[in-house]
């Protein structure tokens, strides 16, 4: 056809046509948009669909026209699309397997909008395996809203997690919610179906007016139909991240449990899902198929019992943050330099006999070797005799790198080494040019980047500690008001509690005393606000594209240096010039604070002096944690937890101390956590097994392996200690939960992120 185009995707060439055809008339979404969507989500969709037979639902003329299901791979499909066969009663069908972005691009080209997969995968022998997940389809009947369906999802979750299963919700892109729970593959489809049916029938008996497990549609009015039947080995479910053939381009979108509990929960459209994936949000990553083990060769060449080099047992997972590089001086059978760049979860490695060139007219031979684990970047020491690479390894330089080009025959990267390192402490651009299968030329390019501005040294923290609120309920506030107390209501922001001091220099410090001056790039705005000097109390937050505080984005900015849209929300003024205001009332401090001039990144959010419901509604609208009620006659009590400030949370968040890791089929199955009791003694508090992305799991594993210990730091029940390894209790995390059990264990806990601004000694139960 005249409008056919040849494109190259994922290393494959394919023909596309009619890219301007409108597939979703209601939104003007074209075939090009569909192709773009499936390319954007390939990295998170492929692990969910990998080795599963894919039944497609196609809309060649758009969603307002005729659609049809397709099992066999189309006769005109490219030969490179892999297939696997299933023997049905009357036929043998060859189903396509989604192995990467190129296959997804071709499926989008033929308007295969919906991708349906079973709960099992093909094994290496090409035969169907036992299911690796259990699925529940929560289908709201007439008169049931999505928020009510979400309540039923929470009931299901509690049962599944009591069974030791990790449970992830997916808003289906249609009307309801799908729940996926990971399995170990030891049970067949019939057994899994029976478990799902039993669970559904139990909830039907417990909540007969809200739940039905009966197939008859007449039973569904006003109830949620808990469809357990999709665990049958012959049935399929819409694949997570698949588009839906609805009026609008909605998606079967994996969600966090925090989102599921939001009263404003709704189905997501494709642009929203693209934005989530670009932010690194992949709630169902823990249930994805493991990718190619890039370290298999490396592992086969080393005996971890004899070498001090890192030899990870599992295939590498994605890592957040800027890519890193390391150049090692390796004195083995002959002296050479190991040149390593992080790419696709590993350190791609070359041996450079004469060392990296520091002049632009010099070419150096670089022989490509096996990929190394990212953990190798920190390795220095002696590799014993008799082991591969025996000799001494020293780090010549290490730092981050910007990958400007990565092709089969050419790689260009800018390396940012450390001060005093072999690269001279300035950024340097290198090019690698392949000459044959293993040999490359390494050269310093003629166009070099400019040197960075020297970093500002850190400064000592301010001396004050923040005043802390007491956990309360709306009823507690009402009782205080009945006794004559007057409150103002402020938002509870989802970020790091920070005291900022301006006195010649700007200093930012967390509640635990950690210096965060480096994290906030708008220090000049604080100097503008406090032009005569002063100290303020507030919350440092990162804003998502929709303008809401996003704790995970803040953590990424803190841990990995990822750029984020930061705001410092100032809610109290402790010093103005030379005047100490801590003994003044909240009313006085607030009046003086509101006289200051806020800036773009230093905000003075409003305080609500009217009814509590006004503030609560604002918190709901903004998706915030809750409200803090502050007595207007109260002074500022540094370092004290006071009943003059009452925090009322919309969602239950709890700080915990990580004490152990349970391993599973995919690496980390759950984290074991503890919370100090009233006397400060650490007590076991249960498991956290959901809310992680693959990248987060990789970082968590790396972080905790550094503090691994032989024995548990607290007493842990045998059933939770199975397959666990232990860590020194030095890291604080935050989880969202449905509450706590009578014996103080977390219920339905989901990961929110590390709280590096907190010390374990500060943690206490808040629920």
C-alpha cells in the first residue's frame, strides 16, 4: 500500500500502515497512539505476558465497529514472532508469545487492542506449567460503584495475605477490579480454582448483601460478583497493561493498595498509564516473569565460596537512579584496566590493556568480557590464585555516566568520576567502536563536556528539633472543642519533615538530624523569604505531574538523585531575624508567617480556621494523608510530642524497622518488620509483601545485604522465619496498612518507601 512504512523496533524490521486511522473516535486516539502506548509499556507488560499464550481481540476499523477474537497467529505475521501450540478438543492452535517491544508493535499495527492470557506459562520444554498466579475478577453488578468494589477487594486481600500470598490489584479498564496473587507453581489449575471458589463462597456467606459467588446474572444486582472461574486452565483474563476496546482508551492498570482505598478511585486511560510507567511505578512487577539472566556466564566462571567478588544468586533486577561506571586497575597475569558501564541491569565490561585514553588522538584496544553485576562496582581486593582473574583489583575511578548512544557497533557515554579519580575529577566523553565480535576501540572524543560547577560543602544542622503531633480521631477533636479549645486545621503533607534555618547560610535538617540541604535546589528562594534570617518548620514534598505530593518521587530524588518537582511547604515560624518565637502562640506565629512572601518552590499553604470538615474535604480533594489540628493558643514545643497538635489521618501509615527478608521464587517475597514498644524495645510486627516495583526490590536487596547478620534481632514466629535471612535493625521504612492486630502485627501492609530521615529509636506504633 502507498502509506506502508518500514520501521525498526526492538531490533526487528516491520511494516506499519494507516497510522493516522482513528481507533477510538470518542478521543481521537489513532493507531499511531496505540503503537506508541504499547512501546511505552513494553518493559512492564512483557514480564506479565511472557511465555503465556495470547488470545487477541481485534478492532481493525476502530472500537465502534466489529471486533473479533483470534487465537492462532495470523498467517501474514512476521516469521520472527515466537509461537507455542495448545491441543484443544478439535484443533491445535499456534498462539503468539509476547517476547518484546517488536511483537507488541506488530500486534498494535493489526489493532489487537486487547491481549488476554491464562494464569499459567509455557515451560522451557514448551509444555504448559501449573499456574503461577491466582486471579479473582471483581465484577460490580448494577448499582455498585467502583469504590464499593474496592471494599470487597480489601476483604479478599486480607484472606489471601493470611494465606501468605502477595496480592496486587488491577483496575480492569472496564467496570471492576482484578486481584492477582502470586503462586509457587506447585498446584494445578483445578486445585487453584477450588481455592478461589472457596474464598468467594466464604465472602458470599460473610457479606450476603455485598458479594455473590454465583454465576447467574440475576444475583448480581447491588452486589459484587466474585468470579473465581478464570483460574480454569482453559480460561483467560485481560493481561495487565492491556488496552481495552471500550469507548475511551482505558487500560487494565495495576494499582497500589493506597490508590484502591481512595474514594475517588476510577479507571485509568492510556496516557495516564504511560506517565505512571515513566515515573517507575509498576505495582505488579513482583508477579512478572524473571528476565534473561545476563549474569549466567559471570556466575559460571566463579566459585563464590573461594572468591571475594560479589556472586549474586539471582538474575539482576532493574535499578533506579543514574547509570554508574567503574574503571578498575586489575593486576592479574598482566596489568590491564577493567572498563565497565551500567546498561540493562548489569555492568557491560571491557578489558583495556593500556588503560583508558586521556588524549583525543589516542585509540585503545578494548576487549569485551562477560557482563558483571552492578555490585561489582564497589569491589576492591585480591582474587585468589586458581580463580578466574586471579590478582588484585583497585578502583581507578567510579561515578555516574550519561549514556548518549548505545548501539550494536557504537557506544558513547559521558563519565562523571570522583574528585581525585583517574579521570581527573572532570566529566569525560568516551566512544567505543566495535571492530569485530569481541574487540572494540576506546577513544576520548574531540567534543568534551564542560566541567561542572564545584559542589557547595555541607553545613552543620540547626539546633532545634521539631514539635510532634499526637495521633487522634475526629471525635477527639470534637471533644476538645466542646471543652473550649480553638483549633486551626492544616494539611498533613506526604514528605520529609524539615526545619530550615537561614543565617548567612541556608541549612535544612530532618527530624532525626540528617542534613538535607543538598536535596533542595531552591535555597535562594528560602533566603528571599527569610531575607532577615530566621527558622521555619515545614514539609519537603515532591509533586507528581498532576500536582499531588508523591512520596515515592521524593524518595527517588533523595536516594538516586532523580530530578523531581520539589516544594517546601512552610507551616510554622520559629525565629524571625533575632526574635525567638517558640514561646509565642500559634496564632501569633501564623500571623507573622503569613506576612512573609512565598515563592514558587517555598509555599505557605493555607490554615483552615473554620469547620473541620472543610479541611478534611480539602485533604481528600488533594489526595493528602490527612489533617493536623493545632490549638491556636499553643506555643511551639521543640522536640516534644504534644496533645496541642492532633493528627487525623485519612490513610493509615506506619513507620517500621526492617529486621529480615523472606525469599521466594522471584527473590524477595516479603520484608519482616518490627516496631519498638512503649519502652523502646523492638518487637516483631509482621510482614510487608506488596507495593514494591522490581527496581525497588533490587535496591532493597542491595541495601539490606550490606547489613546482613546471622541471627534475627527480634523473636520471629517460625512460620514467618522460614526461608528468611536477617539484617541489623538500622533502616526505617514507611508502610500503609489497614490497621494492626490485637497482638500488634501489621494488617494488609503495603510498601511506601524508606524513611532515611528517621532513626529506629523514633519509631512507635501510630495505629
